[in-house]
C-alpha cells in the first residue's frame, strides 16, 4: 500500500438501459493493482446453509469458498491442487501417510465467538477437530462423510461408534496432531484422488468456538480464515461479505490480499431481470444467459453482438452434466427396460440446438463429461435418439404403446427458467415417443433436495458440477456403499439408490490404481456400466457463458465455475478498454 491517497474513479457506462454512473474509490498499489470496490453478483436461488459439512448446492459453495479455507485448494485457472493453509505436504512411499505442514500466523476472522471478538491463530488441533466432525455420525447435518468413508483410517469406525453415542476421546485414529503446525492423515490404502477430496467444501477449517456458540445457527454464522467474512445477510434478498483486514495472504508484490472491499450477492430469480441489471451497470458479473435472449447477445461464432460489445465475454465447456435421476428402489423405475425406454426417447441434439441454443452439447457418452482431466469420455457408448428402440423397451417393460404405464411426475427445483424450459421440451419428447403422460412438479430447492435425498420422488431433475477434475468425482455418485438399508434414511451421494457389484468392483480397483492410464481404463468400464444399467437419464453437458464489466480484472473462468475473489480487482476507466 504505497499510496495512501485515494484515487476517485468515475466509471461511466452506457448500457442498453441508458447512461449509468458508478463511483469507485480505488487506491493504486504496487504492481499496477488497485484496492477498493464492491463486486456485485447474483444467484437465482437462496442458499440453504453456510455450514461446510451440510452444503450440497452451488450457491452456498460459492459464498463459502470466500469465507473458509482448507489445507489445499484448486488453482483458479488450471484447477490443479495447490497448497493453501498447508504450505507443503509429504506423502510416504506406501502412499498412505500424508503429512501437512501449516502456515504460521494464519488467524480466524474476528467474531463474537472469540474472547473480545478477536480471531485467534489457527493450529493443527483445529484441523483435527474439523476432520473428526466429518466422521461424526449425523446424517441430517453432515453430508461430507463420503470424502473420508473407507478412505481415512478409522473414519468408518468413528462413524459407527458415534452412531451409538460413543465418542472416542482420540477422535479418528487416522488423523493425528504431530505438533501445533503439523498434522498427519493415514489412509486405509492408497487413494489416487485424496488430495483433491481435501480441497472440497467439506474439508474447510472452522473453529470449535463457533460451533459451541452458535449451535444449529452456525448455518448463518460462518467463521473461517478466508479473505472475506459474512457481514450482512437478509433472507432471499442480499448477502454481503466484507474484506477480512487480517487476511494472511499477500500477492507477488507484497500487497495484502484481497484487493476488493466487499462482495455483494443478490437473489434475482429471473434471468432476464438479472441481465437487465447487469446491462444497467448494477452488477459486475452475469453467469449464463436467458435462453430466449442468447441470439441477441452472441452470434454463432461466440462473438458479442454490438449492444454488448462493451462487456467482457467468457465462455467454456464445463466439467458438468445435467440429468434426470431414477429412484431404483421405488415401484416405477426399478424396471430397467422402462429406464432404457426413457433414455432412448429424447432427441438431445434437437434440445441443445433449439432449447439450449448452444449452451450445452448432447450427453451421448457416459456420466463423466468430456474434458474431465485426462479421461477420454468419447469411448463410452451412450444413448442416442432412437424412437423405435424406445418403443421396443416399453414393450419389454410391460407397457406396449404406453398402456398400463403408471402415472409419472418429474420433479424439478424452482429458480431458473432454464430447468423449466428443458423439462417442458423433454416432457413433450417422452410423451410423443412413448405415448404416456408426464406431469411436472416445481418446488423450492430445499424441498427438492429433501425429496431426492429421502427417496420421496421417483423421477427428478439434478446436475453435477465437478468438485475436482477427475472421473472419480462423477463415478463416486453411484457406489452402493452410500445406499442406506432404510429407504427413508437420507442419502446425499447415490440418491438413485443404485446397487451394482460389477460397478463397485471397477470403481474400487480404479481408486487404488495410481497409474493414470490403468485407472482411466477402469473408470471407463465403470462409466459404461452406468449406461448399460440406465441408472440415470443423461441430458446434456454444459457450456457456460459469462459477461464481466469492462473494469473487472483477474477473474478467470474455469471448467468447474469455481470462483475465488481473493485476487480480483477493478481498474480505472482509462484502463478498462
């Protein structure tokens, strides 16, 4: 912070809606960067919780990535696993012992849970505390156990003991504090993607004081070590994150991070209104466009139309898939032939061309999207549009020409016209091809996830965006170890309640295989098995568009839509061109 004199920057934007002025109070610093400004963005759905172990949706994930940190994280551009709270790590020759060495001088954000409201230094004991909680049996509020289940030594035992209200004083045996700044994690056996799993939201570190003070209210009282902290939250209206002035990271020029003063998240549900607010200069990023307006914004070469040329355009195929799930232990889709009939009944290319308008490409391979690490998704033989095959499978299912087929309801979450538009198109395709009736039921996100995880719906809309760029992250959704014996018991992973010994065998061997080529070959067999069993109805892989205001810098797009605002900054209008 060389210059203490604030530079007043007037940004004048001429938008589709007229002339709009926005004032920045920016302070130049070393390396041509600027401090100051509030980055404004929007989400279509309000989050359910900001407690890391109970986060199952992307809105809370994006918010909490700014508040919490883990031992490791993903590089925002390359998605490679890089150090974070741990300055380095060592892996023993057996591939089962990971020793992490923490940065010193990392402090939790100031919060009322601490004496005098001052955040204390993070220690290895905090990591132990959080990792033990990952394994504490609490299905209602802990959706993260799967990252350690049957992977970390003692994790499954700790889960089973705490289910009986027995809490060992030593915690999880495979997680050991070596000293205040060193922690060791021992695995049951080598696990190829363990570091990537540690980078997930469930691996974030928070203080025990916050849990003890807030209890169940911790869902809206997040306390971490990240660059921003939660200052204001108004349900379904606005979430305001302020700069953590005690943040421990600095840039390559010695400037303390972050550069921005704050982040502001609004909750406008209609994409058209969101885009309008962006065009007026009232937000700084718009993610995905209204499907009916895409032709007004970009041409077929992905170039901006004249009315939008003042903005920065980003677009990229995503490591994500949109699909409809079948409940395998229900009374309708336990029939594999009916599932296959549905999978052959939709014209994915037509859907991508006319409904999605290029914001997706047909899911004609497996559940793992193309571009996922070094995995070759194109070798999987997926479902194409084949009406005669679809009708043939309806006969095998016992419903020739749709006769006798039970009433089927497709449940989808509210918030976002895209889901509704896709559902309407697919409903029509299935009805016309199979001669049956599909009802649509739209419910709020929290209600939707409750129904899906509790097996209260037989046919439902979901999608999966990669947590890390490895095929295992998608295939993991289908392992039978996540299926509870009791149908009424919730499950976040494998909500399909699919069980296959063949799939499990391929998957289990793959995750223990360190050689990448051999591991990918096993992934392929597992992926093909999912298609052969018609576990889900694959629809499309995403292509995401983003617009940024011209003064935004260092806000790269990546294939997982991971957002890290630590190094994002604004520039004066003279440099915004």
